[in-house]
């Protein structure tokens, strides 16, 4: 009995937060309604319940502020875990591209002349790899955006069947406007490529011993970022598409300076806000779902109160426990 109770402590307290029955129970605890924006008096962050495709609603978030870096993680037009919801919708490709065109344009309306523009995106192999290649073609019509890089995050937990290669990748598109600030960052990426030898001082050395540095400059394939969230403090129970804090902080450290403005029109677990808070960047973020906007606010306040970047197994909504 004691063993069972101990194991129960390490189970997430919430199911997927976008499922209808869960949302209905959480909505009474949300402080924002559609169209409203929460102002952070301490650091100037803004969090809204807004539609990213509406120029009127996004204008409430941005106001006259110009953004130095966008990090957006929009819906990928396929259901996660085979479960669709209003957050994870599936529509015809033409409609999805129209949705994408609107939110990208609304973001660019608030962009500084020199700006980074990152977009996480996926592809459905069962549907001809949509929408990734289609979105990339769509982005060509935004002449102020220039492709900068194509980053692949190698997840540590994949999915798939025994009849196919395991699916481990997540794509991150990088565009720029003008000539924005960029600095080289370093990471403790493990030197996993064994067997590459080089003669140093007349002696043949192996790859793992020949480097004199403790760190290495990351490229556009990231293999060092943990995704097994339930083992991490940053875990946000109920979030089905959470991005690692390390990935977002890497983007902000490389692409922004302290005091600059970062925006994310699809807040979800609030990771962009947490990264900005930790690094001294001002963040403007929104979600169309009241529950995820509330979750983002709570995650920020939880960080300030406890120093913890997430809730791990605990519930961000303790009201439900009572």
C-alpha cells in the first residue's frame, strides 16, 4: 500500500487540458476572458486570451511595442495522440494556409525592422508531409522575411510502430528581417561521434579525447535537449505540446539582448515567457484558450514564488484537489 501511494506521487495530476470535460472544470478558475490582456506590473510582460489571426485582438497585445524576436509554436494541423480538440484542429490544407498567412502577417505588423522569426512546425507523414513544405512555400510571399536556417531538434522520446523508422524529429524554421543581433552560444552537447581520429602532436587521437573545450557550439541539429518532461521540474501537467525550456533559452540567448522584446502568439505551456523572465527579456504572449493563458500566468507567478520553472507532477490548479 505504501509502495502504491509513493508511485502515485509521480503521476501527473491533470489529463490533457484541451479536452472538453477538463476545460469545463478549469474555466471558472481562469482570470481572463476572450479579448482580455493581463499586464505584469513587475517586468512589463503581457499575457492575453487572443486569436492570433485577428489583427484587432493581436493589436491589443502589441499596442505600439515593436518586437525583436518571435518564437511561435502554432497548431500543426493534425491531432496529437489521435485526439482532436479546438486547440488541435484538423482542417483542409487551403484553410490551414489561410490561417497561417493571417497570424504571420499579424506578427509581422509588430516586428522591428531587424527581427528574428522562429516557427516550430511538424509534418504528417500520413498526409503527404503536410503542412511543413506548404508552410515553407507560403512564407515566400512575405518578402521582408529571409530564410536563415532550418533547425532539427532530435527528441529523446519518439513514436511510431515496429514497421517504420521511429519518428524523433521536430523542425524549427528560422527567418530574419533586416540584420538582427545574433551571438554565438555554446552548449555541453556530447561528442557522440566516436571513431573519428586525428593526429595531434604525432599521436593518433580519438574524437572524444581530442577536444580541449568543455563545450561546443551547437549547429542546426540539436541532440542534447531533454524531452522526458515528467522527470523535469519544468514539466507542466496537461500540456500536450510543451517545448523544452533549454531550447527556448538557447534561442533567446543567441537572438536577443537583455531588455529586448520577445513575442509568442501560441503560449500553450508558457515556456517562452519563463525563458524571457529568466533572461531579462520582456515577453508578449497569448493563447486563444483561456485555460492555457491562465496556466501561463500561474507558471510565471509560481517561478517568482518558488524559483521553480514548472510544476513537475503537481497540479497548477490546486482548486480541483479540494
